[in-house]
């Protein structure tokens, strides 16, 4: 029996979704178990993550990508909101201007409520938006536009987030749709069975 075009399309979408999820799991597999490390030596170093996601040490940008990825892999956030580089031997507090990561790429599979969105950060983390990785939109004080963020790893107060860059944000807008939440019409995006609200439709239409 010949497979129908609809069945082929469904199979293609299913494979695409599985591929996105496998990419996320592969990215997680390489992370050290920083939550299990509790070193006695704790101090502060002159290291900063700028709002654009670049890393700086003693005023100079760290340009070696492998070194940045290494630092990012041992980054942990404490309950008080501070950020630390953690190894079994020591824990060093650093300064983060906004959030530690920046989303630089987006892949989408499926359509409508069945859509799946996978985001990649500048340090190689891959996260599929859904119940485990929420997208949120805050209003930028300067521009008045929604500023998009996404949960990448960690839980609760220790969550590490990424700011979604402008190019990816525009891609999200293109994928946006209207949906009613608690009797109110919203513009937003679907991923992993979750609708992430961007703006009220009344604000979008003016």
C-alpha cells in the first residue's frame, strides 16, 4: 500500500521534532555536575558577561570560543541571584549585566499548536521551548517593545536564562498567532504544547 502524502508529512514533522529534542539532550550531556560541587574556597574575580553575551576578564574580551564555552559549562546561579564559576576546588563569583546567555539561532518543526521550537545559544546550549524551557517577554523600558528571554538550564532561583537576539525575535514574530487565554486575546507562539504570550492583541493592533 502506498503511503499517503499526509502520512509522509506527519512522519517528516515527527522526525524533525525528535531531531530537535535529541540536539537538546546532546547539548546537556556535556555539562559538568556543578550543582553537586560545594567547594570550601570561595572568592570573586574580575570577570563580566556583557549584555550582548560576550565574556570579559579584567577589562578585556575573551575571544577564544573554547574558553568561553568552558566557562559557560561551569556557570551556576545561587539562590541570591549571584553567578559563580564552580569547580570541585573553588567557586568564583562573576558579574552578569543582564542574563548569561544569548539565543542566536532558531529551528522550527510542525505548525500551529503542534509546533516545536529549538533555540541555540552563542555557547552551544540547545533548548526546546515547552514546559521545561519557558519563553517570557518583558517590556523594554527604552523601546517599549517586548524583550524576549528563555530559560536554558537550572531550576527555580538558580535558573540560567538567555536573551533572544533581535534576529531570532523577528523570526518568532513571523511564527506568531492569536490565541485566547482566560478570555483575553493574545499574540504569541506555540512550542511543545505551550502557548507563550508576547503581547495582548489590543496592543498589537493599537
